[in-house]
C-alpha cells in the first residue's frame, strides 16, 4: 500500500508505478552495485495495492471509495449515493495527476445519461487511482449560499428583523 517492497540485502525499495520489467532492471542494478553482477531477478505480482477514488461536492455521501474494477464517473457518483438536488451535472470535474504529478482537470457532462436522455454517453471518463470527482453546485444554489451568508447570517444576524421594522415605522436610529 505504501508503494515499497522489502528486498533481501537491500531493505526497502520504492516500486510504485514500475512495471515488472522496470522492477527487474532496478533490482538487478541495485544488487549488482551492492554484491556484484550476475544475479538474475524474476519478479512476479502476487497482490496489487488498493485503488481509491474520492467523490465530493453535491453528492449524498462524499467519501473515499475503493475501485473494485474499471469504474466511470457516473459509477462513482452512484457509489456516493447519487447527486444532491442542486448538483451541477453539466460540469462535473475530474482531477487527476499525470506522470509528472501535474494536476489536470477534465470537465464532463453526465446529466443526459443520468436523466435517461442519452443511454450511451461519449464523454464519460474511466477513473484511475486517486482521482477526485467533484459535482459542483448549480448557480442557483451558489446564489442561495450568498444570500444565506450575507443576509441571513450577516446583516440580519447583526441587526435583527425587528430593528428594520422599527426603522420603517419612523423610529429613530439612536437607541434610547
């Protein structure tokens, strides 16, 4: 799971992301440097580390999910309990790191297939280990948040509604 193996005489060796052939070459080079040439290595894969996908945003159960097999974005949203009312299915974002660890973002539209309008979407993405799927809020939900933050929790929290009602009746601003 941490991406290392224990090699006799070498200790811990980081192998995450290597093919079996690359691993063979790496171990033979390390053994040759430590003990001299002539040792042939034949690595075999007996167990693969667990792969995860992270699903967040406007889904019922945002969390880390195990990738049991090939999984698409729509399947990941389904694993997260489906989307919340107010989730923007037109602009679902998949964040992924490339081989140079640069963060890449892909925007896809999964609304049509999830509403039954397009049974075979062309732009659904196959997920990889450690991908992050975000279902963002729709504009109306963002506007609701702004109203809640600035008015409900902001202005009206500092000056209660009764204060504004008294002002409209002509009472003075200065407290007695």
